[in-house]
C-alpha cells in the first residue's frame, strides 16, 4: 500500500526557514520533517512513498538521490569507472521505495494528487498526508477503520487550536467540511488520510484544483467521507513558533510522534 505525501507548497508563513528550501525539508533535530513523517509510516510497514513535489523540488530530489552516500560509510577509488564502494548502510531506511514526482511549480493540492495518481498500484487504497505535520496515530487502526466503513475516504480528525478547516460529523460520518473557518476550535483535518481510488473522481487536473475545498467538501456531501478521531499528539509545522516547539520536544527526547525505535 502506497503513501502519497504533499511536498509542493511554499510555506509562506515560515519564510525564515523556507526561503531556500521547501517546507518538508525544514529540520526537526538533524532531519527534515519529511523524514519524520516517513519514519512513522515505515514503523507500521508502509515503505512505498510517492512524494508530490513543486516548490524547489530539486532540494528534495537531491536529498534522496544522495541519501545512501550521505548516510553510509564508503570508499572512493580515484580513476576507476566504478569508483564508489558503500560499506553497508548506517541508517534504518533500507528497503524504502521513494518515487519523486514533480507535479507543477504552482499547482494546488488536488492537482498534485491527481498528477501523482499514475504511480499508484491496482485498485488498493492509498495513504495521503501533508509534508508538514507529525502525529502518533496508529496507522493500522486507521486503515482497519477505513476498510470497515467502506466509503471512499477517511480523514484523521484532531483537535488543536482553531485556524484550520473544520469537520461537522454525524457519528463517524463527515456531513460537512469547511476550510479554515474564522474562530475554529473544533475537530479538524489532521491529514493522515486513507483514500480509495474512487476518490480520484473528485479531482481534476488543473493547477487550481484544491483537495480540501473542491474535493473533500464534495466527497462529504456525497456521504463518502468518514473521520477517524485521534485523541493523541498532532502538530503542524506552520509557524516559527511551531518549529521551536517541535525542536524542543525532539532535543529533550520527548517527541510524542517518535513511534519508531
């Protein structure tokens, strides 16, 4: 089962960190937040990733292109065609399969998903999340919940301070999705979504297609969207204050999202 991660936005509210790199590459500790998100999925056995790139895509491409050499001991024999010899790996990401898909410099979220869909497999569902939020949600429980209700889409609902899109629910069925209402404070979309291929019909391939507004709202009106409520930790890297908070948690060894060992 594959994991799509939205990595194309400019991160304008974190400009001091994103002037030279995309927001998913902003570091928590000594690793990009994107790595932290991928480690969460890998902990539950999901190691096939599709990264939906846009703004400064080359930064993410270079990171993964050189990942083995930057995280392994190696010997270089000068003057030889096959000059590089890796001495095993010194990291825990062996076996990850990462597809880096450029989905447009200025495309919005829905457009990025539909353009990356060609890398999905068969009719199986797929995970989708944002490249700027960490969470300790149990992904096995999330997937089981999605399969049980049998609808097209599941969101992970969390309850941080208001400033995000709000979910209105009837039990675990989402009846209305409102993008970033004033005031906020209710259950919101924390990412970590599970989507069936049926969901793709709500998307269209033009730069202005917004996943949250054009697609998720329509899916909710059709009765095809459910919410998996997560009462644990969730934090989005949206502002400089968020960055300080996440780094403080990591440096103290108190990062609730670190489910891997």
